[in-house]
């Protein structure tokens, strides 16, 4: 019996494509990064008071020490996340496809920041500082 050597993934003349590398990675094992590029101006962090802004900074610091799996398993009103149905939200920015799942994480007390995850990144779109973004149950 001959053991075959696994094919190389990187070398001087070989490297996996970005899509092949992504297919091999379980991003829920990664710690999150945060993107504010697509924040809706009507629900922006700049409209929050200084206490909410400070709470947001502390919350992303805390979340950055966890993996997505830990966040998924945590209580939705604590460090966890909650899925929000697309029809409950205002129109997302252009370019966000229909298959995107929106999630909420708390940034200040029970106040949610809502966005979507791609790979390890949470793209935050809305900061629901006054609970008017969607119907809260």
C-alpha cells in the first residue's frame, strides 16, 4: 500500500485561488471584523449619543475576542446574534443581493446594530438607537 501525498496548496509556482481558499475556510471559527462602509445615513452611529458611541466601541472590542461560533451560541440579547427577516427592514443599499441574511447584534444595552456577515466580516448597515428600524418582539 502506497500513501499518496496530498496536493500542495502553495509553492513557488502554485497557490490556491481566492475562491478555492474561501471554500476551505469555516469563517464561523474566525473572530469577526467590522465594516461601516455601507451604513445608512438615517441610522448612522453619528446620530447616537456619546454613551451609545462609547458602548459601540466597547462592544466591538468585546466581540472581536470571540469567534462567530461563540457569538452564534450566545444569547441574542447579550453577545449573540438574531436573524432579522429582510421584509422587516427598510431597503438595503444597492448591491446587496436578495439571498443575504440580515442579523442584529446589540451595541448598547438592547439597541441593535443590523447588517450581514460575509466571511468573517460583519457589514453594519443600521444602528437602531431608538428601536424604529424594525418591529421588535
